[in-house]
C-alpha cells in the first residue's frame, strides 16, 4: 500500500529531479530537502542532495548530459 506520505515524497523527488536536469541545482536541492523532511530515510533524495552540493560547488560543463561522474570510489 502506498501512503499519502509516500505520494508526497515521490512528487517532490520527481520535481527535484526535473530541476536537477535543468541545472537548477540550488532549487533542486531545496526540493529534495523537502522530501527528506517528510521521510528522512528517502535514500534517492539524500543522494541527489549530495550531487547538487557537488554541482553547486563545481558546475558541470555546458554540454553536460545529466550523467553524474563519481570522483572517488
């Protein structure tokens, strides 16, 4: 059974992901953080918050295709 809480988290995650793909990393991070406030165990949103932080600090190249390249193993 999918709860209302889960619907909210999924909606915020999808909104954050769309912003992320548009290179709006600060806005995406804020949206993923809203999902975490609802469900602190939401792993995908936690992961994208970290990626947003990386891209806020060091933006990807102009021809970025949305793929995240890990810097360490």
